[in-house]
C-alpha cells in the first residue's frame, strides 16, 4: 500500500481555498493528487461572461471593523440603491432617515428584499455601489 502524502494534500487544499478554486490537480511521476471542493451554487453556462471587479475584495480577516452605527446586509445578494436604474436613490449622504425607511434593496434568488433603517439618523456614508454583490452582515451605510 502506497503512503498518502498528507502534506501535499493539505497544501493543495490550502491553494484551492486561497484562490477560490473548485478543483486543483498535481502530478509528479506516477503520483497524481486531485482535490476538489463542493460547489453549492448552480454552474454558470460557459457562454455567460461575468466582468471581473475593478479591484479584488479585501478578505474578511483584513477588513477594518465597521463602526457601531452601521446598517448591515441581512443576506447575501446584490445591492441596489434605487428601485430601478432610472429612479433616484432611496437615500443619499446627508439625508435624515427614520425607523422603517427603505435604504436599499438586496436581491437574493430573484427576490428584492428591502433593507430598512432600524433607527432614526443621518446618512454619513454609503459603503457600497449599486449593482455590486454583498455578503451577509456586510456594512452598507453609516448613520450618525
């Protein structure tokens, strides 16, 4: 029975995770190691092209802590700052908002979910751009 090179497998798994790959394979001589991760999202057809973001997102471990008075995304999805591309944004920097006021929409699974202010305040910073993906608990707005 051949000895399993656990270090090589662990190194490949680390590379897979670090570079957000779904599969990686290494071959040397008659040894071949293939590591793959379970993909939970549906596969995108090969003909669909998704533009790359202008700058790579900062890993969560390196992001600075959000101020205590932030409004965060309640789910993973795509954020929209207005009801449609031809409408004015729900809020702008300097706007006073009240509890229950819609600040933006987060689209998840083809459903637009309103993100509402939990308390009254003034919008001092908008931390996202319309049409960009957001993660669960990602800061969207800073209130004063």
